[in-house]
């Protein structure tokens, strides 16, 4: 081995194993962090649940929305063909019609019915069948103040937007583990404290804590994703990068289960967030990214982790990898023939050359599009069943088949054609749903198309994470994911804002999202294919991706996902010896 040769982790992994017991243990622990990221995103769906409500009248007895038998009073039920019949979430004050005996027989709502004043929201009565209490009731985000609920939902997105860059910077500068521990503290503590924001300033305090929760939530998933793919060989980055999305969906679905049990929003908030603080215990079992250690010149610690991995995987590695002589692991300036320390990359390196600008902008647009479609279709495809909890859980779990689809086909056809296909699928389904939205009698078709679009959007979401990690080098990988994720949050916020266009044209939100996703699907064809390429360590290696590839677009490679694990197991049982 040359006295000035750089420690190459991909080379080392040929000896220690690319997905052995060591890597599988790391992957298992990271599942918990990915699930925490998914859980944090959707808690608001139940803590800020909008219950059915109506204005209390002189005909109501007590504060119950329904009669004792669970039915609506006869006088409040809408009549067939009544254009202004009682709606669920109504703040209009009805005109009461009585019979000769004074019994209430009809509550009439018209387009001239007076709205309940925001200072009199205590006059509302609620259906507590889903949540016994909700923060929209606590903070009066109803009637004339209903838009505040959307604003507080956007605050979380702003937190994710800021956290996408901030947590990426912390991760690339101070290490993946440091960023993960910080993310856990932020999401757990701020989330749990949000439940005790009461009294004057409680609403504003909750908004601030919700922002911090967004920072920690995106950090939990984004950093654990990067850590997962950096611990395995390039052969397994696709599998690990997609499979880490599965616990994210499970974390989302878990909130549906918890909400069935804990129906008070403050209790649910604490139950959802506070236990996450236990994940700080992972500090003593999770190793730092060896790739990050090497890229930042921390070779002694990197060698120690390599030794631990080889021993756990039952492998042997040449002794010279453990030598303490720093000269053996210094970087080399090949053009000048001089040794130098590791170069520190910054976010500006993503925009220094025409090639990197094109890739960065295109990838950011892919994230923007897929996030908008993902959240937009989540809202549009919510009418699957009459059970709110089952409905929510199914919408979350439908993502898992899309991840399995990616695992099965991405190493056959590559990243580029599959990303393009999934973006086009989501886009075309959105456009079609939009055009059919005002048609009657085809509900099943509209629901099927919206769920098929959600399938495509979820798959594309998983692909862009893997594709970004494979296109950008270790020295700036987390910041690249962070920049793209930042732009993605703008797409998520726009998905919420587009909902306001329904007032002018009902199909407008999904139609616009569909058009953007279709354009993104076409732009995805401009990327180089990364299938079969090792993870780049430097900006130069990243720029060379695709230049020497003879792979044709959508060329199919025979691939059995189980083969990769069989091969790894054979390697562990029969470790090779030799020199590089």
C-alpha cells in the first residue's frame, strides 16, 4: 500500500462485508429514528382534528351534539333537496321553526344566515366521537378563525424547511450522530411541551414549539437516512435507502392507533412525543458514519470502527489498515504530487459548475414536485372508508407497497427511468382526478386514481432520497439532501395553499399538482444513471458519474433482491484473505 494512499471505505468493505451483522444492527436501530420522523409529521392530524360542530340553539338540551341514542335530533336533520341544510363544521346561526305546541320541527340555514361571532365560540356544541378535545377548540381555530389552523400547519412546514438546511449543516460539520441526538431532543421536548401551552400566550407558545418540532422531525429522518446508506456498500444503498422509508410509514400509522386510545389532544401530544426522548440511548449503540470520519480526516476513529465491524461480521482485514502512521491515510493532490488534509466542501460547491448547478436545480425541482403531490394526494384520497381511524391508517400504510415496488425494480431498470415513471404516474393521475372531480357516479374510479397517484408519489419520494445520496459526494451529501428537502418543504406548503383555489375551481389544486409532476417526470430523464456506481466521496468523483457508463435508458438487468443477501452471507461464512 502506498505511503500516501487515501483510506478507501469501499475498498475496506470488500474485506469487512457490505451488509453483514454490523450493518444490519445499525439499520435496525435507525428504523426507530425513521419511525419517529414519520410520527412527528402527522400528530397534528388528530391533535388539531376539526370535529363536527354547530351553534347551540334554544332547542338543544345540554352540550351534546347527538341525542342519547347517537342520532341527530329530528329538527336538525337536513331535508332532501335543501341547498342550505346543516353541514358538518357549521358556524351559521339557524332560524328555528316550531309547531303549534312549541316543539322544534326545523332548523333552517340560508346563505343569509348570520355567522357566529368569534368571541362567542363557547356557543358551539361538538361531536366528540373522534376526539374528546382538540386544539382547534382550545385555541378557537373555528368559524372566522378557522384559517389559523392552516397557518399552524404551515408553521411545522417552515420548521422542516429551516431544519432541512440547519440539520444538514450540523450533520456534515459535526457528525451524523451529533445531528441525530440534537434532532431527538428538539422533536421530543418541544412536542411534549406543546401540550402544556396554556393561559395568555399559550397559542403563540404552541406555534413556536411547533416550529422547533418541525426542525427536529425532519432531522430525525433526513440524517438517519444518510447514516443508513453510508454504513453499507454501494451495492446495498438502494435497498437500505428505500427500506428506511417503511418505518416512516409505520410511524405515521402508529398515530392512528394511539389516537384510538388517547382522544384528548394534550394527552395524545405527550404520549406521541415524550417517549421519543428514550432514543437518546442510541448514542451508545450507534456508530458514527465511517465515510464521514474518513472524509473529515478522523482516520484513527475510522480505523477503530472498521476493526469493530470486521470482528462483528466475522471477517479478516489486512493489518496495514490498523497502522497508526497518519502518512498512510493522508489525501493526495495527484496533480501536484503533494499531500494535504481533507478539503472542506460547502453548500456553494453545489453551484460552482454548470454540471452541478443543473443537477442540483433539477433534483430540487423533483423534491418540490413529489412533496407537493405527496401531501396534496394525501388530502385528496382521504375518502376510503367511514371509519376515521382506519381511513387514516390505510392512507399511511398504502405507501409501503410503493416502497416494495421500488426495491424490486430499481436495480433492474435503474433510478432514472423509475423516477420518471413514478412522477408521470402521479402527475397523470392527479390531472385525471382533477378533470373528473366534478363528475358524479364515478366515486370508485376517482378514489382508485387518487390512490394510484399516491402510490406513484410515495415511490418517487423514496427514489429521490436514494438518487440524491448517490449523485452527491460524502463531503456534502447531507447538505445536498438538506437543500433539496428545504425546497421540498416549499412544495408541501404550496400544497396547503393551493387548497384555497377550490373556491374558484374545485379541481384546481390536484390539476396544478398533476401538471407540475408531469413536467418533473420529463426532467428526470436528464439525470445520469447511478445504478452500479459506488457512492462518490469527492466533488470530482460526483462529476464523473455517468460519463463512463454504457448503460442504455431503461436497460433491464436480471436481478433477484434475495441474491444480494445470499452473496453477503456466503462472504461472511468464507472470508477472503489477501491484499488490495
